[in-house]
C-alpha cells in the first residue's frame, strides 16, 4: 500500500512537471489552446491508468 502511494505521488510530481513544460511550450509557440487541454487530459488519464493497473 505504501509503495503504491509513493509511486502515485511520484507520478503526480512527474505529471505536474510535464504540464508546466507543455504550458511553457504552448506560451512560447503561441499555439492554439486546444492541444494543451488534449495533452493534459490524455496524460492524466494515462497516469491514472498506470496507477490503477496493478
């Protein structure tokens, strides 16, 4: 249980960093808003899938 929680917290930390990186790329590139929302939703879904797979 403890290992799973620790792994989940690490995934959430990694997700937070990725989201910030994506925001930075979008702001620098002045891209449309929709790709960032798609990226966030897809990444969060992927993280929860990995967390709940075991």
